[in-house]
C-alpha cells in the first residue's frame, strides 16, 4: 500500500459520511477512522510492493451531527499545473501547518504554462494541513490545503 | 512513435483514440470535466486529469488547461478528436509553440480551409469543380445581381465568415435578391462581425458525398473512397453509408482524384474530408473541406479495412503513408446510424441516467460508444450516445443487418433515436437507394 493509495482513502473519508475504513492486502492491514479529522489508526504488516486492493469493508454509518469536528475548509486547485509551496526553489514556504492566515494570504503557487499563479486563502483562519507535496502535478479540483476558519 | 498522447476530447471519440493508442503501445492521457468523472474514456485511459467544471469553455475548450495538462503529464502530442478545438488554428499553433505535436493538419491548413471563400479559391486552383458562384466576397447587391445572371437561380447567399445556417438566404429569382442581400448581410454582421457575403448556385435535390483523405508529411496523399451522408436534419448527419448508391466506379475515381489534387496542392497532413454536392446528372461540386477526423469515419474503416485513427497518429509521428492508392479498395457495404439521446420525434435532448443497456452483436456489427449501464449522460455536451455500424457483402445485406442490429439495441432510462433510424432503414426510398438531402423531410412528415 503506497502513500498515493492512503491519500486516496483519506480523501474518500473526508468527502463522504464514511466513519471508518479497514483494508487488508497481502497480510498488511490499515484502518482509517474519522474522529474530528481522518486519522490513520493502525498500520500492521511488513512493507511490500503495492498490489490492487482486494477487499474493502467500510461501515457506512452517518456521522452524528454533534461530533466535535471542526468545519474544515478544503482549498482546491482552481487549475491544472504544478504545485509549489514556496515562491522560489530554496525560499521559505508561503505557509506551514499551524500558521494563521488572512483572507487573501498567498498559500501557494500553481505553475501552468510557465506562468506562476498565486493561490490565495478565501477565508481567515489557520492552516490545518498541507495535502500535497512541493512540485506535485495537480489537477482541477485537487485538494491542496485544509483550513480551519476562525 | 509517441510515448504519450493526451486526448483533448470526451465521449466516444476519446475512447476511440484511446483504443488506437493502446494498440500502438502509446500511453493515453484522458482529460475530463467534473461532469465526466465517471465517463468511460476516463476509466479506460492510462492516466486521467480533471481540467475543470462542466462548462466546455472552462474545460474541453480551455486551451491553457489542456496545454497545462499535457505539460504536467509529459504528453508529447495532443489528439483533438472532432468538434471542440479540432479545427481551431490557434490551438494548433499554441501546441506547436509549446513543443507539443498537434495530431492533425497544420494551423495554416486549418485556417485556409476554415475560410469558405479561400477554400473555394484553393479548390478552383486545384482544378476541382466548385458550385458555380462568386470567387470573392460580393461588394453590393448590384454585384450580386450581375453575377446571378451568369450563375443562375435558385441561388444561396452565404456569409464568408460563417456557417451553421446564419447569414444564409435562398433566393429563387432576381426579384427577391435585393432584399435577401440586405437581410443576409445584416445577419452575418450580427453573427460573425463581418457582413461579407458570397453566392452559390443552389443545387437541389442533391446528394452529400464526401471523400476521405489521408496525407503524410512527405507530401503523399490518398483517398479512401466516399461516404454518402445525405440523410441530415438541420445540417446534422443522422446516417452515413459507403459506397454511395449513386456513384459509379468512374465517378468515384474522378471525385477521389479531385480530392487528392486538392490535398496535394496544400500538402495536406493527416486525415481530412472533402465534401461535395452531387446533382442528379452526375455533376459534382466542391462544398468544403473538414480538416479533422469525422464522426462517421468508421464507415470508411469498415469498407477499406484501414484504421484511420492509427493512421492519423502515425502521420503525426512522421511516418509515411503505409498504402498507395492502388492498394486501397472498397469491399462490401457499410452503414452507420448515429444513436442520440433525443426524443425520436421532437429531437428534444434527453440527458439522464442509463438504467439498462443491451448492445447488438453478431457478424458485421460494430458499436462505438462510451455509454454503459449505470452511466449518466450529462446535459452539457452533445447528445451522441453511440454509433452503430454494420458491414455487409451487399447494400441489401447491410440494410437487413442494420435493421436486425437496431432491433437488438436496447437503451432504458433516456430516450434514443433508434425508432427513427428503424423508420429510415425501412423506408422503400432508402432501400432503393433513392436518397437526397431532402430525404429526411419526407420521412419525418
């Protein structure tokens, strides 16, 4: 199971009412559970090459309204391009996890066709998570950040 | 050969191109809008990139997003399919400037054939008969009247800068010309920002006969015979067949040679189609040239045995044409019926979820489709769901085979034009091969 597959599972949990997913593959098992925010609960088994997922047991219960989830906002890519966390190679990143941002603060750059496009926060709040790595190609709608609005 | 191609299209043609890539060992990249996330072309491609919201302007027509998608996936070439940006010379140029191969003709060739007046001039220069008419845009109604005395009535006034029926007027005699000229000119100005008109003799009844061409980068060009596309509604084709019941071997050779002359005169690259009108006396006239792969290309593939999409990719990769004219022959008879998600009587589009789907099969039956049971046909794009193509030894067998296949074809959840196609195939005039561009009116009445 590689990082890409794990990320896809996290995205799935985040976008639906799924509470928990447990997968087993070649003796490796992973359980991902929602509690406020998706967490990797356990990862057992030895490292191995990734293979097609063979079994999914998901419990599709609706999350209760009174859960203590904060209303995290997902910042999605508005374009197709390459995601950069800093204005230039070697420079400090625009934001780090935990940073406070204002509406309009530049979060990252998406480079498309040699043009650098600054992506700004739409709300004020705190950077909860950075979901993509520096230099990753991203598609339209791809989740980039989770912001915790004030 | 390319190692990776991005398909700048959707639906059945995107799937068609992916299939050709797969057979050539080329990695395919699909692009999709939010509305097409579960579309079959996305699921079939080796890689897929979401490029925007459902609106075409922000997805399939959005050049920066398409180029960006090619860049981040490392695609060396883009296949534009048909429609969307397939005949957009700016897009072809931008691909060029970004070092991406545009699988199709050059930007210059697209521009040339896209200008209706210039295309006519090119045809005349290549010795291809054109519909009698004006060689240049008309300066005034008086000039039109003067020319009309030579060209004859009835005639069509058409917009130089346009198409799609706008800025067009049918004129039956000299008395109606002045008024028609003003009206058409004003309409052309409003629709295309250019009031210029030209005129052509109106040929009716006529058959719409198009010749499939292939040209390579070394300057060789061949034709792959004709398709008869006379059955149309509001300039949209419903059914196509090859060979045409109206063509003799001699006429086919003449029309084919004329089309190849035109292609050679501009060093045409890739697949293209020259459209002719054929009147009742065996005279053919150049109408226009389409610089793309066409919806109805499978009909030609069936009777020639040649894979046109693979040929396009090979030409774009710099390979010379594999076949010479003497190697190409038409064998058997092929018919294609377009199956649209529309009401078969009112033609109102019928998007929605396909609940059940049963495709026809058996000998000589081919179905090109991107739909599957459980898929949703979005309301944002065209209504073409599937192309049903048959091949028979004779035209009779092809007609019988198509009727059988239409009978096996079941779609539940959305309306389809299958009932209309059955009526067309059952009509005595169609069975007798008596079809002109007026045919559909008589069936629909």
